[in-house]
């Protein structure tokens, strides 16, 4: 087991001639940015066989469970957790699944080691770090096979939109975009796609010899898929490289339909809004035809809970709580995500409706009427904003920050004025151009919930 | 101890009324003793619909520890033949582990007769056996059963100590593994959260 800086043999154990040429192309292109970091697929031959087997299973399995029931794998999964995972092994026996305790991000943060199953070998463990919305960094146990496993769920999501990935030798499979002052950037290849290239780049101009290189480089790469978040996509729309991706994958933040529409129009391809967590990987993808997020993981059970860990009736909002997952280093047993939605069934398929990244926040209009954050999201939906945050002060006034085209921010201000009434004081300002990678709470209020 | 088993009182009474045959000296290959423990174990396992494990023998080699272990195994056989325990359907591997490793651990502390005549040791054996089979006495919570067993049994206290030391070592190893540079560098994902 290596304890120091990994070398290329460890990063790309299966690297062939085509992969080496791809890495050189990505790094040495005359318009390439400064690559600050290293990463790799870390997959050996056994790993690759495992990843392919898992992908086939993910693509051929159904997702879901009988309405009001449980998936058939749940009992064995719980038994294994209670035998092998120190935190869960301490649970008192429960007659029903619903009597088991829930866990939250805070539990994982207190001691991640207690959530790693005893049989998992540690020599190839990797970590995913997340800053989250609370500002408390979280270190999560994972494995190269888990990281590579993401692709299967993306393929499942893409299939829903009629897209199948075919990038292979000599192609660039994906470019992951960031737009931050500091950003983890690297190049790699994907062995399960015949060493197609992968580049994670930062669109911030400081990372490039010339800002114009950004479009030239992206056009040279011509990636099959573009992945990123609404902030980087907003920057992409300003750069407007001539690209023909098969799809755009959006994660990390709420993707407003306005921005999605702009991206679809510009790149003439489906834009997938993925609900994905470091703790669980890609959980769901938004399907406009169903007006909700459909689940992607065959071995993931979703409950919607109230504050007392009780299931809410179907169609009612509550906290998304996950059991299962494909990260064998971190099996989740009733994990409260901190995200909220309602669960519905459409043709037997579970669908998350009205997914919001955090608990309901209520805002008071000057006339005393209470509105909630869903009302706010609703009026801002058509606008191409990269992100926004709304805070109500104790004096009843609002601080609204948004990132996006100036016209869209002006429209957002007007929409909020229309929602809260002409006497509401709304102070609107743009976000700092690049505020780093930390997530900003989208909604907050100085009023306690009990005031409502 | 996740499942509820028979009541403590019931099993204590059974153990207190152990027939003398189950406390007799085990037969050894050299011809000492008169109870064929290996055969008794086979009969008891059959009651639990569990086959004899290949390669396992309850015939002592004549050494003191092996005779004591066989003696304790014989006493455990009497306990396991209880109809309520048979109805509770303990798992086969747990039964065999109790009759091999469990019997050896108990025999390291006391002779079989002591586990029958001394009230505290009697309770220790009953609780120890139930615990190893994944049961707790009827009417007790897991916490109550665990506390009482560790209070009574030095074997259990030792086991808990070793287990907690192992758990601490494992947790430290996980934290160290996650802190390695190679772990921090992470691995490729098609999207980032």
C-alpha cells in the first residue's frame, strides 16, 4: 500500500497507448488550461470487470417497490448492516424497518469510521470531501469502483432521454466544468469506454493563458457529455463554444427551468437535472414528462419522513431519507439527506416531486400573509439564473442575491415584488462574480418557524 | 442477542436438575471415563436438525483441558436439549461454535460441576449460551441481558474488551486510510456533486 503521492501507474493501472495519447492531448493542447491537480480511474482489470457487471445490472434492473411496501432486498440489507457496520450494530433490534433510528449528516461527520463495514478492505479506500450547506466539511469513505460506478446511473438517466453514450478510443467522453476561484482540475481516461478522455476544467479566466482559449479548447475536445452546475453553465453560455454534446448533466444545485431552456436551445440536446449526493451518488433525474425526479438506483429505498421519523402520506412533503446505495464503503440505513420532496407513484414508478434542497422556509408578506420558498421558486423558475439566495430580515425586509444576466436579475426582483407586494422592501444585489465553491443557503429567514 | 429466547428461570431450573449422566467423566481414547460426548453432541445437534461438522471431534485426547472442555460440552448438551430452546431454532453454526469454542472458553474458567452447582456460575452458563446463540432471556432488553452477562462472566468481559480494542484499531485504521494522500486524490467520477 502506497502512503505517499500516487504515481501514474496507481492512477491509471490499465493505461494503454490510446489512453496515453489522450492524456497528452488533453494536457498539451496549445489552448489547454493550467491543470492544478491529479486524479485517475484507479481501476485494475478486476475492478473493470466489476464495474462492467454492475453497469449491466443497473441498466437491466427495475427501480422501485410496491406502493406502501418495501423492496425485496431491504431485509437482507438491514441484516448485513446490523452485523457488519459498527454504528448500526449497536441498534436495539427492531420489529419493523420503520422503527430503526435515522441518521443524518451530523452522524457521519462525528465519526465516519463507524459507518464503514468491517469486511471492507482499507488499502484502496479513497475519500470524497464535501463542504455541504452547513459549512461543516464531511469526509466520506469510498472506493475507485464506486467512483467509476457513477457512469452506470448516468447512462440509465440518459437512456430515459433517448441518449446512449458511444465515445471511445480517441474521443473525449466528458468535460466536467467548474467556475470558481479555486477548483480541483485534472485529466483522465475512462477504461470502461475504451479510454475515452475525461477533463475537469475551471472556466475561470485566471486558469487560462487567454480567456478566448476556453472556447477553442472546448471545441477541440468536442466532448460527448458536458457536466457541471448552474454557475459553470451560465459562464459556458457567455463563452458559447461551438459544441454538439449529446447531453448536459447538471448537479449540485437547483437548475431552474429558465437556465435549462437556454442550454437546450443553445446546444440542442437534453439537459439532465440530476439529484446527486456525495453520500449516495446519483439518486434521481428530473423528467419533465412526469414533472418530478425519477429514481436511478435499483438498490435504493426512499422514504419521506416528518420531523419525528414517521413516514408522511404519499404526495405530502417531507425529508428525503435514503436506505441502500452502491457505495459499499458507506451503506446508508435511513439517512436523512436534509433535502425535501414529496413521493408519488406514476405507473408504479416512484417519483420525487417538488425537490428542494432544504427545509421549507416561510416568508412573511407585509400584509401578514405567509408564503413558503416553493412559492418563490415558482415565480423564479422561468428565469435563467445560475443561482440565488433569499433571506428575510427581522425587520421584514428581504436580501436577494442572484447570479445571472442583469436582465434576469431585474426580472427576478420584479417577480419577488409581485409576490410579496408593492410595500415589501427587497434589496437586490448580484452575487460576487465567483464566490468559490461553498454552497450558499438558498432560503433563510430571521423569523422562527413558530412565528408562522 | 437480537432474538428473545426462553426465560432465564426455566433454563436455570433445567440446569439445576441436570441428570448425573451429563456430569459424568467423558470417555477418552485411552479408555478413561464413561460418557461418549461425541455421540451425545451428535444426538443434540440432530434434535436441532443440524449435522455433525466434518472434522470436529468431542473425544478428549486425555489431557486435562480437553477432558474439562468435553465435560462442559456435555453439560451444554443437556441445556440445548431443552424443548423450548429447540423450538427457538438457533442457527447451526452458532450451536457448533458454542459446543467447541464456547465450551473451551468456559472450561478454562471452571469445571462442568461448578456450572451446575454454583448459582452464579449456573446463571453465567445459561446467559453465555443464550448470548452465543443470538438470544436474550425472555422479558429482558438487549441492554439488560448484555449488562448482566458482562457482570457475571469474566470471559464475556474479556471478549467485550478485545472486541472494543479491535473496533478502536479498525476505526483508527479507517481514519488513517482516509487521510492518505492517495485517498485524498480521489478517483474519477462522471459528475461531481
